[in-house]
C-alpha cells in the first residue's frame, strides 16, 4: 500500500475533520490605536479533532502593536498559530493586531489529531 493510500484510509477513519474545516474570521474591535483599527482574528474549530502546527498564509502581515509569538509567529509569508500547540475542538483561538486594513489570512497547513 502506498503512503497516499494509507493516508486516505486514516482520514476516512477520522470522519469529518479536514484542514478546511478551520475557519478564520476577522472583525474590527472598534478600538483605534495610532489612528489604525484593531482587528480581532478568530480561528474556529468545529471538529471533534484537535489541530496542531496550524499554519496560515499571512503575506505581508504586520501590526502596529506586537502580537505575542506564542499566539502568532511569522516566518516569511507563513504564520504559525499558538506556537504549534493544539487548536482544540469547539474553542475559538483568538488574537488581535492593529493595521489599516485586514490581511488575507488562510489556513494552509496543519496536523489533525483525533481521539
């Protein structure tokens, strides 16, 4: 059996959890810092599985106020969430940043860990 065939069987066994199940939503908090809006990013995991080493595409990401590296660490155009620790089921992972506009943050990689 080839690797990709084993992976497919494992994913089938876990049921409904896939990387694209994680949703990333952003909204303005209403707060202005240095005349720039504060944005709240909410990553929601609706699955029964945990996600680990979750990476976002974060091209050009920056913030007037620092974002703790334990929440979001940037390397090139990739950002690692929660220092690679778990994004738990049914618990929103939240961080904030300050910039003129929101950035296009998308989940692009991670490990699914099921019970």
